[in-house]
C-alpha cells in the first residue's frame, strides 16, 4: 500500500509521519522525495485510520494506492 502525502518538507517531517503510522499499527517506509509512505503488507488497519494518523500529525493525504 502507498499513501501519497503532501506537506512533508524535510527529514523531521518524514519522521513525524513514520511515527504516526507506527502508532496506528503499521510498519512504514517514508519516501520524502516521492512524497509518500509505503506500508508493509499485510495491512491490518483500515485506510481511514491510516489517513487520520497522517492528518493528525499535520500532513495531507492526497491518495491511497493498494498493491
């Protein structure tokens, strides 16, 4: 799964997003240049919970792609 995220400008931003997603219960790899988070399978959390976690951290989810 890939979550497209707007607003990440630096490594600090990427770490905030990663920590927010990990707190929601998933392992994530943040691609700052690609403005996305790649979530390791299997995903046991709903897309809505992941979106809320990213937005609560202060960033905007622009899309979610499933593999």
